């Protein structure tokens, strides 16, 4: 049973939020990284994205919270399916968000493009079938459905981001929704969830540099033949290089 649903787009501090929710007792927390950890979960999401009938209690079985994509794309359905769950909308400066997306998620899971990065993605997809399947989910949910294959148009992408945030805030009552910038730390999150503030720093994880380092490590592992045959985590599509902000 989900108690917390994250409606914020990726690169708004979702991995930091995942870590914080787990620390507060709301784990396990579903995140895009989870798709690289469980082949059954990956199959469930492939069915969801394909438009098949959804039984959310099966897709998210065992999770107490869920954040990041692909969950954020289905926030309306999840809010209806779990009417007592609280919703957290992670936000950040739109221009910084777009710059971070360009340097990280778009580079790791965006549509194949000319140049060295596109060639490396093409090679990875052929060497690691699980990574290819996770990329297909990202390309469908994020780049096609959310941004209409127009993410490279900066003004369009930022408009989609701002419209999404406005729609979440307009659709949900104030008592059910927390609009949260992870820079605010523990206090607003803990007050919203009615739990004690931990005596430790709020997690600050997965900045763009850490993400890029993780992407480079994954590529070396796959391209040198050290990738595992079973599902393995992958930067930006199932692996946190260190986090995501």
C-alpha cells in the first residue's frame, strides 16, 4: 500500500527524496532505479506503458512510497488508486532543471542521435538487453509522451515542466500535497508526514557530475564485457551514480 506518491519530474531531487523517505520509514521507495533491480517490475511497467489494463497494487507491490519517473507520469491515476496517500511535488528552478536534464537523463536515455554519444548508446543497447528495455520505457514515457519528442526545444520543455507542476497543484487539496524543494531540508517534509526530524543532514544526492561519472562507469562495464546477464542497475535508467538532483 502506497503512503507517499512523488509527482515531481526527474532531476528535481527525486533520489534525495527517495533516500529521505526510506530514512523516515516509508521504504521501500520505488524510483526509476528500481527498474534495474527486478525483472518482474520491469515487465509490469512495460505493460503499463503499452496501455494494458493496470493493477497498481501488482505493479507497486511491496512499496510504501514511489517517486521519480515513470511514477510521475501516472500521478493522477496513482492519486486516485491510493486516495489516502500523500503527494509530494518536488520542484526546482526551471532553467537549472532543464540544464541538468540535458547533461544527464537526455544524454543517458534520450533518442539516439548522431555523434559519439549516440553510437555508444546504440552499442550499449545491443550488449545489454535489460538496459535497452529500460531505455525504451524512458523514451516512451519521458521523451515522447511527456515532451512530445521536443525536449531539445528549451522553451517547450520548460513550459511542459511548469504546466505539470501547475496541474498537480490545481488538482490536489492543500492538505494532501507538499510542494517541496529538497534545499528546504527535513523540516517541511517531516511536518507534512507528521514524523520526527532526524538528527542528521538531509541527503543531497546525484548531482549532474555524479550522474555523469556513473554513466561513464556503466559504459565502461558494458563495453568491456563486464555487464551481467541479469538485470543490473544503470545510470539514469536504473542506477543512481550517487543520486539525482
